[in-house]
C-alpha cells in the first residue's frame, strides 16, 4: 500500500508529539551493527549506504523496534573509550530533537545493511546503548557521529581470535531536514585498523574526524618522488568540542588524505571516502598475472604470498603511501635465488599518482633491500630489465616468451635458455634473443651494467 506524504506527515506529528529527549529513546535503539571489517586499504560505504529518509524514519518511530539481546560484556571498555562513550553531545547543532533524529536513523541503519555481521558475527557484538557524541555544521552540510560499545565476537560467530573491546563509530550526513544517511562507519580499538575519519561532499569538501582523546595528525596530499618515495606535510588535527571539521583544498585527491596518531608507535588509521570518489585510476602495471621463477629447479611461491612480502618491504623503506590506503602491487612477480641463497622478488607497485614503478627486493635472512628500477617498457622486447647491483646480476622478464642468451663477445649456441624470466650476469655484455610464440625472435645486446 502506498502512503502519501500528507499521511506520513500526519502520522509523524501524532507519533512524535510526546517524544522525550534522547535518553527516553535510547533503550529502543537496536544493538546491531554494520559490515564485516574495515580493510587495510579503505573500504567505501558505496552501495551499503542506507538513506534513511522520511518514510524510513516514520517506520522506525511508529513501530517499537525489536531489540536483540546482547550477551554480558566479556571485558571492560578501556577508560579512553568509555570517556568518549559517556561524552555529552558536542557541536553547534546539538539539541534534544536533533539527537533523537540521529538515534532513529542509527536504529534504521543497524536494522538494515549493518545487521548481519554484528548481532553475533565476525565483527563483534554491540553492548550497552549508543550515544550521539557530536552534531555540527560542515562545508558539506550537517554531520553527526554516534558511538556504541563493541564487544569481541563469540566463538560461535566463526570469527578468528578474540579481539579487544572498543567502539563502533558511525558518521552521518544530512540528506535533508527530514533524514540522515551513513557516510562512514568503523571501529576504534576493536578491529584491524581504527577509523580515523570520513570525507564528505563532492570532490570531497571536508574531512570530519572524531576526537577519541589521542593526538592525531593529518595530511591532504602526498609528494611522490620519481623513485616512488612518498613524503607528506603533516599538521595536527584541530579537535574542538568532540570532533574536527577540516575543509579540504580544491583538487584534493581522496585517496591521498591521511589521518594517523601523532604517536607513531600506534597503528595507522583509515579514512573512508564517499562512494564513487577518489577511486584509483586505470591499472598501469604490466597486464601479466602469476609468479615466475628464474632459478632452474626452484618453484616460486604463490603470487599473493610474494605480493605481501614485496609490499611490506616497500612500506618499511618508505616506497608506499604512509597509511597504506592507496597503491597496490602488480599481479605478476619474478622470483629466484642468488648464489648466496638470498631471495629476490621483482615486481611493480602503482601509487595514487597512477604511475607503476619497478622494484627488486633482496631478502637475506631478516633483512630486506629495496632496489628502485624505474618503469617497465611494455613496447620493448624485454619490458622488465632490473640490475640488482653489486655484481648480483640482472633480472629479465617477458611473460610468455622464450629467452636465450650468450656473451656478446662469443658466437655459437646460447649459454642459457629460459621462459618468462631469467637472471643474467650484469658486468659483461650479453646478446639476448626473445621469442614470443611463432613470432620472429627479437635480438638485443645488453651492455655491461
């Protein structure tokens, strides 16, 4: 049955005539919660966002919502988070009626797309009551932040090892004067990476961040050197009255905005951005997939294993974005062993500037050495040529090709052959033949390097 606007308006007036301030509504708010987990690379709310417009709010107000039973707290909430949970509502828009509207929207949110994973799912279990800790004006319109205690998931949820107790944080933006929509959600202290803030508005216009009592810093852009080294100019997050509202310069790239603890011994946070904004550009790495060994008789580990080791080494040496929310390794890797037993991984890494750069990583025991190697040349007979330095040789890669070689000062049969990738001496000139399928072989001479 369709409900007209007049009928909804009349029903709202009747239903809300005797509404009390937020405390009377709190026991009715659902104790259910959002999606599975915030990934290390920032997840977008996107299609999971729910617009809680007038009709949805009217339903939440007119029918008493079912409140799922929540198990007793398994662990006390750390004092830092308890202080946030108990905080009076701050911000220039804080009022009893407005607070009630946000809590109603929160109820609709946890009763909708956020429901499946947080009743007793892998994300955890909500406990106690939610609180609206901030409501304020931003260049992108009105915004609000809610928090609720989040206990670790139970063993029956199928989750991994027990997590710590923390907060579930939800950011809302105003659709109109009649409703709110979720622009970001995450956790503090209870999952993989804390939610440092959300971006709101087109382009986007503003960064909004919850004050959790710890000093934070932020940067709105990255300077990426030709070799891929990333630098940022950080500033202190200007918290006031429970949150920070930071207008962003025109042209800000959403995937370059960073919020992280000033205390660098603490783990990084993630920043959520509006759906459809700041998405990485087209992939510019070579279109190969898989892992290929250049050492005869030695199989390469799987590509996903190499990707993790490769990216971790680049991150330790400063060749990735500081908070890990932008950039990704290639889908291909060359792998092999040197004469001293050290492992070598060659691949590409694409940062937020859209440039894919070549790197070799030499792993010797617990140590790793990153060797920047410029950019691949997709049109070349050998798109990848990486000199490992120190007389260790050079790695050649052309997936799908037969590669043969001999010293350039000699004639006769090749000194060696391989497919896809090869490790050649670097200090002497080498004559190389590259053949793809039934195509004519391409000959080139590699000078000493």
